[in-house]
C-alpha cells in the first residue's frame, strides 16, 4: 500500500514503514536504546530526504521510549532520580550541541563529521561492551562449574565514590557523587544533537561502566532520559526546519510501539551479558557499515541536494 | 440578435496566424486533466495530452510534420556534489550549484529527437533535458563542470524524474495528436508546464502551452499548512501522538497479558 508523505513529498510503501518501525522498536525495548542510530540510516536507504529522516526519527524514538519505559515502570526498573539528573544535564548538552552543529554546517563537511563520529563512537563503545560482556560470561560459566557464586563487588571504589556532592540513588543501589552523572548526561546530550540520535547507545554503556549501575535498571532509566531529549529535538526540528513528517512518524510509531513491547518481553528472558553482547554486535555492525561507505569506492560519485522551498 | 455572439466568435478566431508567420499550421491542445490532487493514497497520475493541427492551406508535402510534447515540473536550485578520495576516505570535495533544474521533466516525440528538432530551435525553446536545466555560468565552479550536469541528468533519470520517450507521440493523418505522460508518485507540489511543438525539418512551426496544477489535498494539505504556519503546535501535536501511541501500546499489551 503506497502512501504519500506530506512533508517528505515522497511516496513510500506503508508496510515497509510499519516494518522498519517494528524492528527499531524491538531493539529499543530490548536494549534500552532509542534506536535513532538505526532508524535514521534506514530511512535514508528507502529514499526519505536526510533532514526529514533525522527529525522524524526523533519523533518515533519518543513513542517507542514511552512504550518501553511504561513496561519497565511496572517492573520498577526505572531510577527516577538518576533519570532526572541525566535529563537536565542532557538538555543543557544538546543545546550546546545544536549551536555547535549550526556552526559546523556553515563550515561545510558536516556530513563527514557525522559519519566519522558514528564510526568512532559506535566502534569504540561496541568493542568495549563486547569485550567486557564476553569476559563476564566466561567468568559466570567458570563460577557455575566450580559451584560458587559470583563475589559481590559492592564496595569497589570507583572514581564516582571519591568525588564530592554525593547523592543516594536508591533504585540503582548507589551512593555516588552527582558530578559523573551530570557529565555523562551533558556529553550524551551534546553528541546526540551533533549526530542526530537519541544517544542511548552511549548512555547505556556509560551507566554500566562509568556509573556502575545494575544492567536491569540501566535500560529503563536510559529510556526515561531519551524521552525528554528526543522530544526536545523533535520540537526543535519542527520549529526551525519544518522537517518533522507526521504521517511518516505515525506509521513508524505504530510499528515501533508494538516492537518495543515485544522487545521488552524478550529482554526478560535473556541474561544481562547476552543482552550486552547482542547490543555490542548491533552497534559494531552499524559502525562497520558506515566505515565501509567511507572507504569503499562508491558506485555513484555524485550526489544531489535540492534546495527546499 | 441571437447570431451576434457566434458571428463575433467566428470573426475573432478565423484570421489567427499563431506561431511562425507564413506557416499555415497551428496546434490546438488539451489535457485530460488540469489539476492533480495529492492525497495520502496518491500513487502517481496519468495525464493524456491531446491536440489537433489546424490548417488554412494544404499541408506542404515535405519535410514531414513531427510533434514534441514536454512536461516540466517546478524549477529549483540544485547542488551537485562530487566525492573524491582523500586520506583513504571518500569525501565530498567539489560542488557545483545549478541555478534551476526542473523537479520533473518528460519529453515525448513522434520520431528520433535528433531528426525532429534542430539544435538551434532546441536552444531557443529549451526542449531537450540538457537544455531544460538552467546551468548558466557553472564553468568556473569546478574543473569539469559539464560532468556535474551530466550527473544530475543521470541521477534524475534513474529516479524516473527525467524521461525521454522517442516515438511515444501518435500523430494520426498529420492531424490528431495524442500521448500519455505518467506523473510519478513522488510528485512535488506546483505548476507543471505542458508544451506541444509542431516541427517540420527540425524547425518549430508552432507551439501551444498548457498547465497542470498539482496540489496537496485533504489531510496532506492540512498537515503541510500546519507544519509551516504553526510549527510549535505541529511539533507538540507530533509529540502528543507519540506519547499516546506509546502509552496505548503499553496498555494494550498489559491487558492482553492480564
């Protein structure tokens, strides 16, 4: 069934959009990532103009994140206090990011910057997560063989314990300085504005490895934070570049919210390490694809960009 | 008294030597529709272009009468970028700004374009695809500027936006003209210009121009207007839909499980 998208001014198959939304929503519910780093390249691929893909992707991320958060809320796996700290700092970071983005656009080559930051950040984080989760899985396997339980690491002293302004995050079981979460939130907000994504793929590992939060809480809390950053991005795009396509968003959302619910259920049946391995592989796959695009000789050397009225 | 309007009409239409003076052949043309409405379910549209040749004298025996039909979408500036290898990466290094390129352009003819139209008249009437692109003064912008316009035409042709259909216009008994032009589903709003040329020996002897008004209708119209006139309300409405859908799906799954 073909549908004409009013803002994108292209005609696409409605079922393809529902399917894309579903796949990305599934990832979102399963891993706690918004899915912006997946939806945006996929929309380019089916012929949606880039500015509309970026802005509408943000709108779809809002819906799937809300759906995912509600599922996590019932399981009490959302750390609100942490989520609010991350949201506030995230909005500050993305405001700075939007400013930097517009400065860089004026200089040209902003596309290259986006591609390179995708490759660097996705590649780095993917490798880090993969290595850590494989190690954790091996350790658990050995423990199981030896019949022992994993040692508690509750009193390991990370940097987050030494800094001042300590705050209690009960849901996460943490008593840490508020400075690292603020720094993480602001950095992710900044990157997401520059890269045009929600930033869950950076937020999730940062929460696990930098803040020491338990994986089960990380997913819900990350989604909670993503709702607000991507809502902010959506409104910013709608008011500055008129590039949010509501019809496109609606179809992606319908697929996405259902996918997110299914994803959240599947996540319950998987072990934390398995989830992290899968997310790491997904992140690496996207990084590899973008890296190849930069390195391999393209079939078409020319590209068009039409001035929009 | 009743005859007066008829007489007046006859008096006005009879001595009308339209087109190049001296030639006794003119074209009268029409379109199957002058308006195309883009609704949510819009999947392209077929426009029939028809016409007839009017004569005040017997037609010359040679060269043969030929017809060219062009349909041109709204013009817009286009930037063509070229990638080159730098430090092992493929990066956009060169760009050429083309003043105005039509969003859509279709040419249909009765014969081979090279036989039907001379270069001089192509230049004058901007009939063929390369001529329809207004790329004045691009030579200074890049080393190999013509390759950028070639690339524009190639990419647009691959997208189905630029089409040349030779032998696609039927001309019956040197009088009746008919061709069908398919407007693709990816249509941009605006005024589409339809031109019919009569040629003999590559020279244009008459031309007729019509317009197709392509507009968004219904929901498409409403959303476009809202997005441009009330962007904040539009953005907030998009968020409200997202929130409602997210909550709705969550509730639906909860009740199903319970």
